[in-house]
């Protein structure tokens, strides 16, 4: 590497970078040089955290070498096996110290020259800044599925973004403290942030064709993305009230079961042909009661969790904690003065008598 950059250990980083990588050994040095070039003159202190998500090539050796060359700036963590991008990001988020955190993909498709624009937008007060790969250099199959996914994600979340799944994002610390990533939910970060009431902005960014390695994209990923959309829709509307989702289904099944039982009895008594309804009706009643009990249990679990761990979604505060005493109004002061003078006269008369 060409130059040495050091950050005083006593100076906390203003911005942290989290870069999950898997089998990207050819990209590490070039990406790092791009980040250093953009940040060295703008930021007094920053850090770059690479997360090796189970690489089988020389990626970890490149990360360790960079950490030795740029002590105090570059750090690396290595997962025991491939855990997926969401878990890799979560691991990196637990390590960083900056008040702003930027995520980038490690395949050189994200351009470090866009970092200043992301930071400028975040400094306007947004909790999440999402990159928009306006001109994409990806296979046509990925472009088509991405358009469908983004359209559905906008409908599900109520947002109006062009690229929900862009890996180039800037987070505030307050958002990261509320964000829970698991499975493949890294694709749904804007939707999850919106559901919590955080402010979101979008910035067009340059996008490059993959220079090294192979894409991790596949058909299975598209299927999982659409399943995640359904999960986010449920979390957005029923996360703290699951009974409102399960309860109507329970009511419908119970009502249908009772109606079938009644009709089956009538048919059996009149024509002797109600056995089908008398068989299906009780099953529907049992299913309805099971769903009803499930909704109650889900509500109890949510109540228990919220009573222990829930934090109000406060974005700002006004006013201090210390109080003051209001001045007494004029007539109150006059009354008080007269009362005090009467007490003084009584005390004086008692003193004279004594």
C-alpha cells in the first residue's frame, strides 16, 4: 500500500465503514485506497471495519495485512462460517464506534467518490441515506427482478425509493440501536427503518460493473426477497398487535363451523344427508378455537416483551430536567403579606402579655 494513515487512539471516529466481504481478495486494497483518498482530507478520524463472511480464498490475509499497515484505521473480524450478509452487517455494527456508519459492498461496484455526497445528505438530518444505482451494470435478469422487488417494497412500506437493496447506505447511531437484522432482512432496511418512524433520503450514486470474482445473485435470492416483503408487511402492521391479524381468521373459522353444524343438523333431521357438514363443522370449530388461543398467546408474548424491553420512539427532546418555582401573583403576595402581618401582631400581643 502506498501511504500510511494513522488516527490518534484518543480521538473517536466520526464515521465508521462496515464492509462485508466474501471471496473478494482482489478488491480489498483498491476499495480501501478509494475510501482513504476520500476521507483523509475531510474527516479528522474514521475507521474501516471489514467483515469476512466465511471466505475460502485469501480475503482474510488481505484484511489482516491492511490492518497491520493502517493501525488505528482498519480493523477486521472473521466469522467462523458463511452466515449471510445480514449477520455480517450486524457483526460489523457491534464493532464500530462512529456516530455515522456507512456500508459498502466489497466488490468495487460501489464508488468511494460518492462518500462525500452521502455524508452531506446525512448531515441534513436524515437517519438513513440510501444509495440509488441510477445506471446499473448488472445482468438483465437481476435488473428485472430488482424493479419488481422495489415496486413491491414501496407498496408494502409506503416509501417511494428507487433502490431498496443498494448496499451503499449511511446510518445514524440512533437507527442502528433500533435495527434488528436477521435472515436476509438487510434488503428490507429502508422498510424496517420507516416502520420505526426514522427519516429516509435517497441519493443517486455511480455504479460499476463487477471487476473481480463472481456475483452472489441467484434465483433463490429473488424468492427469499419476496418472502421477506411479506414478513415486513406483517411487522409493519401487526408487530405489536398480532391478535388483529390472527383474530379475524379465528372468528371466520368459528362462524363457519357453527353454521355448518347447524345446517348439517337440519339436513340430517330432514333428509338424512347432513353427515358431511356434521364432520367438517366440528373441525372448523376446533381450528377456530386453536387460532383464537394462538392469538391470545401471541398477545401475551408481545405484552411481556414490550413491558420489559420497549423503548418509546423519541427522536428529539426539548426542555431541561431541572425545574423552577413560579413567582407568586401580586394579589397572592398581598394576601400573604397581610396574613404575615396579622401573625406578627398576634405574636407581639402575646409577648406583651407575657
